[in-house]
C-alpha cells in the first residue's frame, strides 16, 4: 500500500547534516519527495510503500546525525502525489522563527585526520570543517542556516568544494561553512602596531617562533580573540598580568591533548569525559605539584582551568608549539571579548606584541564556557561556547513572549516562548559603556534571529543595575509591561525550571554575594519556600554591616571587622583582621559601623566566607570576586566532620560560629573545614525545621563551592532529604535570566 506523509521536525536540525541524512535515507528506501529547511526546523514529504515509510520514520530517530537533537515531530498524512524523485529543496525564509541554532562545534576526528595528512588538500588548513563540526552560532546572521545567511557568504566555493557540497555521499554535502585553502579564509600575522609580518602557513610558523621567544600574541578564534602565551614562562605571564592589570585572577590553559593535561593535573574519569566532550569547555581540575607550569597562572590555588583545542587553528598552534599555552579572553577589564580585526588593533595592542587575525567575520561574540564537576555532575560557572544558544526546556508553556534581562554581573539575557527558554551566551559584568552596548546588541540579535517581539519584560529589582534601567526604558518606549522580581527568588526559579519542577513548592537556599532585597538591604543568605507565583523568606543570616559599602566587597577585612565589632565592641582581640588596619582606621570604622554611615546591612553568605578568610589570615584584600572562597577550598579536609555552634531562631545567628573559630587553636585546614561543615549543618537543620516534604534546592554563586555543595548532599543522603542542583545553567547570576523568564505573574 502506498502512502504520502508530511513530517515537521523542530530542534537542532540545521547545520548538522540532517538534510543530507534524510536525502540518503530516502534514496536507500526508494522513497520520493523532498526535504527543506524552514524557519521552524525541517519539513519532509515522503511518498512510497507503507513498510518503507515506517522504516524511514524509525530511522529518523535511531540513525540521525550525532549532533542533531529532535525536539518535536509532527506527522500528517496527505493525498498521494506524483513525486518523480527525492530532492533537497531551497530553504524557505518566511514564517515564525523557532529553529534551534546550534552552538559552535569542536573539530571532529575526521577533519583532524585530514588536517594532519600531508596528502590531503586541506592539510594544515586552519578552517577545515564539515557537517559534523565547525562554527555555527558565531557565524549565523539570520535563519535558516544556509550559506547566504552566514558570514561565509563572501567566500565563493571553488569547483572542488562545490563538488563536495553537492555530493550526497560526501561528508561535506550541504556543509554551509565549507572551504579550503584555495577559496576560503586565511590567517595573517601583524605586529601590534599593524604592520603585516606574514600570511597563511608562514604566519603560523612565525607565531611558534614568537611564542618560543616569550611573546604575547592576540589570536582570533571562533567567537573572539584570545591572549596567548607560554603557560610555563613566569616572566611572560607576569608581563601579561601587568599589561592587562589582571592581578591574580586565574588564566585558562589550553593543552595539545588529554595525555598532556594528565601530566599537569589529577583528573577523574568523569572530568576526562567532560574535557573530551564535543563542547570542549574549560574544566576546573586539581593541578599536580612540581610541574613546569608557571605558579602565576593561578596564584594561591590548587586548581587550574584546562581545555583542549576546539578549532583547527588552536589544534595546529598547540601541536606545533608542544607546550601548554595560556589562552585567555582578549578584552579590556569588564569589557566584552574583542571580535573584530579593527577592534583588535585598536584595543589589544597595549597587551600584545603581535596579532594573528583571519578574514572570516564573527557575527556573534562568544566566550569559552567554564565548568567544574560537583557531586559527579557538570556545574556551570559560565555557559557560553558549545552550549549557547541551545534552549532549556521549560516545565510548562509560557502564555506570553517574554524577555528576561538578567542581572548586573555575569549577565545573560533570555527570550521565552511556548515551552522553550533561549539563554544568550555569557555577556559578563555590565560595568562599562562597551559592555552595556554589547548587552543591547545581543538582545536585538536574539530578536532578529528568532523574529521575536516581546510582550512582557522582566528584570531584577535593583534600581541601579544597567539591565534594570534598560528594561524600564525599553518597556516605556515600546508600551510593554515590565515586572521586576527579587534577585534570590529568580535564582530559585531558575533552579526549579531546569529541574522540571511544575506545581510544587521547594525549600531553597539562595546563597550568593549580593542581591537587592525587598526591604532595601543587601540579601545573600536566603532560605526561601517558593513556587512560580511567589516566595516566603523563611530565614536569613542575621544582618551585619558592610563598612564602606562596595569597598567591603573587595576587602574581606572590612566585613570581618564588622563581625568583630558585633561580637567584641571596641575591645578587639589581637588577630590577623585587626593587624590588617592601622589603629586610627579602626577607630574611624567603628564610628561608621556604630552609626551606620556608608555601612549597609547584609545577610550575604558570600561575605561570611570573606569574613572567615580574613579572621583566619587567608586573605584581607581580594584581587577578584570570589577569591577568598576559592582559596579556602585549598584547605578543606573530608576527614574533618566537626562543625561550630550556631542558632536558628527568627534568623541564623552567625555569632557563635565566629566566637568558636577565633578561640579554636586547630590547624587552619581544620578551621576551614569546620566552617564549611557548619554552613552545611545549617542547611540541613533549617530544612528539617521548615522544609519537610519539599525538595531542598541549592542555588546562588556560593554553591560553586564544590566542598560545601557536596557536604550538603552527603548530609542530605543520610537524612533522606531530596536535593536538586543546577546542571543546565550556572548557579551564579548567569542563570538569573532563566528564573526571571518563568515567573508567573498573578495579575497578568
């Protein structure tokens, strides 16, 4: 019996070789019809024997290309037609845009094999790709994903490439960025003041020589430029830190292969799998002692961020150089990663000795993703290249098109429609004019890509956040309703959404550095019972003052001093925090603390970490956000199970913790371990008082602390408490936009 069906597939089905796969499958089964890309996804019509059509439908699911992700499939039976053959039709440009745009995909093994084969015509070609790998999101200008709609459109394929592109049996059949040394992009090396040094193969050869000489090179990659230098050269890295004014914030390191990573780091099997995954994120792992890696790569930390080459250019650089390379985002402080060649010469010449560019334009700038393994699962620190802009499936359908603008630090934006939330790549801190322009550029690029017009805008409560001010202005100009939700509630909602929580409340610990509270104070140590319609603040850490306001965020000694004033008044004991100030300063700060002058109230768990670091003599002034907590992780010991005293009344009284810590004569590693254990015990006891019958959720930047999170999970398992963690978006402010997206507004 003959049948004719139409199949509409949505998901990550463009740019993954899906149409060639469908074409070859239909041909093999003797079916007639067509396949076409449209703005929804892929449309297929097939006609033939019912038995072959059934085999076709099964094979669509079981044999699809490895990078394809089918989100939905609708099948409609139609009257018999008179198709003469099976063909790939030209893509349709009109209609609602909801296809999934693929992230950029690391170079596949087949391309790497060709890259290193002297007999292959793409031998050592830095832009080799196929339907299974290569740039996607960073080069797309509009949907559907076809050559005229990507930045490769300016490169006309040579006859050899065009033959591959049109051959159904070729791996590059309809590979949109297809190119070769004859017809495609190429690299050029310049001095930092813009003088051409060399091009193509010679440019790469010269780069290796310059790296050997200890030079710093800005290298244009897939989503932007990196600053690159030898990771074993102390002097060069010190120079880079001085030029970039980077202080002590760790640099990521790229290695040539997994075996080389194992020479420098102790990695678990699961960490190895994450490092080798197609997304190739930066993975935070424990470094080995006594290697030739520069101590200046990650000062005072026992961990390093490692990753493997994910583009052919990176692969060639690492293969030829042999030693690990610092590979850090090229940008001015708090500004977006540089992506344009002209921009590189304008902004990066002060950091670099040379600049390696190429002539393939980057449409969407994208930083590297950063993850670590917590509780044997991936935990995002930064969700970007390799993951964005794939959507997060929501636990319910939105009844409006929603734009969520995120927070101020580690910003991401999100758009939502139906049951999908599309999160942007990492945007970063909105501290500079360029960062704010990049934020707006990304908002509008998402509007354009998805033909999206928001019907509702949601922002943070903080009146001084750039994202909040922008949202207010946008809503007024476009006559669109604006709603604002509390920062820690948004964290909680993001955790619920990605864990597919539907119609239940959870007991959430929303712990971070700072968020604007509904009482005007700075929250950050919150215990919430929440659902999608609202929350109740059950507990919070007792307020303490941040002496000097924002300065206290960068100086743990000020937070600790406030804690000490609360406990001891003016009669402070001799200890590291007190010795970090002059006597006159302490007198001035006491008056500020006593009268609340420029000393706002905070409940922040992150600041309690800072106070502990100061009191224990670990750190008095920070070089970067979260540094004190990261260093404290060096000292944690699993064999220490004790904790300090605490009290849960209307709030969480932290005073007994610090009194006992000051009196404790144990080794510093024991005191750090007891402090972290205490926070874990507080989590469990607070849940047992007010959260029984609910899931315990852990959200906020503090839960990037591996040992705190794993300790809470360990204790929860003993008490049979169900725990949910982040696994698709960061627990930090990078996940706020997802939480804002799913807020159910009662009055709307």
